[in-house]
């Protein structure tokens, strides 16, 4: 036998083996932990490149006493105050212009007031928030602006501005003044109120409440803009109005792509008038592509102009653009002005060229004493195409035989127009003659080019004779339009469309009906839709049918059974639904044969009648049509009580019980239909053609926010199962023991 003495080398050898075994154990432990770790928090770190130097944000308190510590004598912020936050702690009066030429500055007003103190923002990434401004002086160095913007990534949040413009002075409430080669990008004006009183009655200087000029990717959201303006002449150029044409405007959007106007309120009042054609645009949009207006409210009132005197009012005036969406807005225009064939009060006016314009789901209301149109579009300066659908339009004006004495819900002088599913109401302020121009939809005033109009499924309420009038058409479709008339002298039928004196080539025209108010509303309301929110209305007895029954020979019974419990309750109340024969006995399976008692039994005495209570393990029923139940009220076939079985049948009357309906035959009239509105007023899906906002292109570079230096996202915790953990560690220990024994046995065999 050989004795082995372990030396230093042998000890190192075995230590290596032990380390190897420990390494294997760690691997096993990690694998086991990974298999159970699904419930633990996982931390995912996405890294972006950090700037070479750390940005330190400094906070400063600003008041009227220390303001010159940060601004020079001209009101310019010192360059070393970039990356700063200024907290206002006092009102500031008559400071003049505060200029911020550096980047990354936040000015927090803390609800203090700035009087005759305005801003010039030439730096980038500047925020102004939470203060009020009173302005009585116009500062010429910044175009008379309350806030003058030349930088990008500006945020104006929670500002209250009241600007009373000095007489005959150029002035803007907020003016973002970019240029073709230096566009202002990513401006946000949110949650703010601007009240602007113009005062340029006799001069040609501009007074605009808000003006965007070469300002891409702008957001105006949840603001209220209120303006009081005089009516002024428009300075038309060789191709219509342009950026220099409008001297009075509540909001101007000039050459500013990707502008979004969401959930704002625009209020415009007229306080004076001057010129040969006194005009005002509430919103003027020129040369601005890929823009949208959504869910805004606009009102415009002129009670300065008297009846018989022309004035020219436009809610939204649009020129020379593409890919514009106007959806979900409310416009209300009302004036005492207007005269025969002169004057306007149009909620929407569009002048070409333009393409891919959508006007949908809006409520437009206008009333004047002159010509009036809800939507007016024309191709006078270039080709046009637009889509108008699912709008509600109400227009009142003065209609006459002259082509300019036109009152219509929609007048489209376009190369291509698609008009569908609109509800239009038009009225004249005087009695309508046979040849007066009062229409729901029209192309009445001639412009050059061919005109293709798709006019379908519109409903027009009118004092006039026609729902649709077209001066000339090419390959047009005019179908399924309804005129609901108040006239007694109208010919009811299918004459709702009138073709004008121009050429009409390749048209499809049919089913343009005329009905009176009584027929329309009678059919609309005299229906049972089966919907949960509808009220049942009895159907008309159109054939005058009667159902007479002589009951003089019938006598009542004195032995009819009475119930102490409610028979409509569930079987869980242990109510027994038994056959009650004519004699009143409930223990016999035979009836009296008379059928009295209202159960419909035939009176069979052998227990073969379906109402018999004998046989089949004690199941019985009230009538031949009722389910058979036992003493506990359980059904013979389904295991349900009689009442539950009946309810199950009623609730399963449509689509195998997937829908609950109220109608007798299970037919449900739904709004989810592919058909267009009919006389009953059912809704139809609108066209999906809308203007879209592109994520790329000019002005979109700053639309996406970059991740922070270390962005951490976590999953929801879940607990690890203890049993699985114990089992895994037990297996690891057993494996380690077996490995150690194996190595020792191998070493022993090597030594001997």
C-alpha cells in the first residue's frame, strides 16, 4: 500500500478543482435564477450620447428692483444667463422691451403683471408662462408686438394679454416673424388669452391679434383670442389676396406649413367701418400646406352695419394651399348688414389653387340681409379639388334672381368637388320667387374650366324649389338628394335638381326627391328602431283596418284562483308553476274539459295532455307551450326554472344571445351601416379622405422628442414561486456532491 502525502502542488491542484466546481455552481445558480426571474423588476437602460459638458440650470428671482442685474440698459439679457430660470416676484411697469437673445431660458411670471413691458425672443428654446400683460404703447423696434418671436422652440403658456393699440399704429399681439431662409420652427401657444383692440380705421397699417409668418410646425391649442376691429378695404394683388392684403385680422397664418389649430376660441367684434368694400377676415390662411383646424369655436358679429348697407365678413378665408383639413369646428356669423346682391357673411371662403382640402363634421351658421353662403369655393386663380361631407349648415340671406343675389349652403365653383351627407338649411329674409337663387348646393356663378361635381345623399330644408343647381357640369353625379320644402305650391316628386344654361355632358342624375315637412318628420319619427335609447312609436294604420269582437255573451267566473306570490319571480322562491284546470283542482292530471282558467288545456282525462302532471318523474307545465318543470321549478330539459328559461329565450332572440334587443322580431336598426342617410335619418360613415400631417419635411425636424441620457423602464413585479426555488437549489447541491465524490474517486484511482 502506497501512502500519499499532499504537498503544496497537490493542494493547488485540488484548489483549482474546487474553484472549478464553484464556477459550475455559480452557473447553475444563475440559470436557475434566470428561469424564475420573470416576475422580478427588469431594468432596461437605453443610452444616448451625453454632451461633452454638463448643463447647469440656474434659478434667479426677478423683480422691478434687480432687473438691471440681468438685463442691460437696452433691456437685453446678458449672454451669461443662458440655461436660466427667472421667477418673477413683483409687477413690472414701463420697462419697455425685454429681449432674450440667448438659448434655454424660462420666464415664470407667478401671476404677476407686466404693464407696457413686452418681449423680443430671438434665442431658441425659450418659455414664457403664467403672467399677465397690459399694453397701451406700441414699440416700433419689434413691429409694435406684445411678443415678437424670431427664435425656434418657443413656448407661450398661460399668458393673459390685453393690448389696446394706439391710434393708426402698426401692432400685433403675438407675431412670429420668420423668413424664407430663416423659418421659425416649433412654436407653441397654449392655454393663453389674448384680447386685442385694433385702432387703425383710417390708415393702411396692420393690426393683427396673432400673426404667423414663415412659421412651421406651430401648435395653437386651448387658447381664447378676442379682437375688436374696424371693417377695412382689402388690398388685392394680381393673384388675389396675399400676406400684405389684410390690414385687420384676428389670426393670420402666412406661408406656415404644418400649423395645427386645436380647441381654440376665436371671437371677433366689429366696432367701426371704413372704405368702399369694408371687409374683415377672422382667420386668414395663405400658402400654408399640411395644416389642420380641429374642434375650434369661431364667432363673428357686426351690428354696426345697418340693413341695406353692404359689409363683407369671412370666418375662415383660405388661399393657395394643399392638404388642408377643417374638421369638427363651430362657426357662427351674424350681422344686420347686407343688401340685394351685395355683401357677404361666409363662414368659409376658399380661393384656388388648392388641392386635397377636406371640410367635414362642422357646424356652420350665418345670418345676414344680403347674399350669403355657408361654404364658398372657387377656381378663379387656379385648379381646385375639395371634399365636403357630414357638415350641418344653416344660412339665411336675401335671395333674388340676379346671380349675385345667391343664398346657398354650399357654392362650389371648382374643378372637382365631392359633396356628400350634409344637412343644409337655407332661408331668404323675404318671400322666395320662382326664379330666386335659393339652393342647398349650387354652382351658380360662372368660372372658367370644366366642373365635375359629385353631390350625393344630402338633405336640404328650404323655402326654395330646388336642392341642387348646377350652371354647367362634366361627368358629374347628382343623386339621392332630398329637398324638404315648406312651400304649398311645390310639385312633390323627383324634381329637386335644376340644370343651368351651360353644357351638361356625361352626367348621372336620379332620385333627387322633393317632400314636404309633414311627410319628412312623420316618417322620421313614426318608427321603432329597437335601439336602447329610442322611444317606441305606434305604426300608422294606413289601411284603416279594425278588429271588432263582441264580448256581450261572455260571463265572468267567481272561482278564478288568486296567487299570494308573484308568479314572475325566479324558481328560487319555491313557487310551483302548476296546471290549474277549470275546476280549480291542482292535484289531478285531468282537466274539466271546458278550458276555463286560461291555461289552454284540451280536457283529456288520460294524462296524455301536455298539461298533465303525471309521468316523467313528476314534471309538469302550465300549458302546452310552456316548459315542463318539477316540484322545485327545474326544467325537464334544460335544468332552468320556467322564468329563467323564458328570459333566456327572449335574450337569445338575436344572434344566439350575443345582443339584447327590445324589438319583437329581433331586428335592430343600427348606425353601423354602409348606406347613406335616408329619409329616416340613419347615419352613414363619412369618407376617409382627410388632410394628414406629415412627420417629415420642413418644419417637422423638432416634432419628435429625444430620449434622455439614461432612460429607465420597469416591468411589473411578480413573486417567484418558493417551491420552484427550493427545488432548483436542492438539485444544485446534489450535483455538487456528486461532482466532488466523482473527483475524489478519480484521484484515488490515479494514486493507487
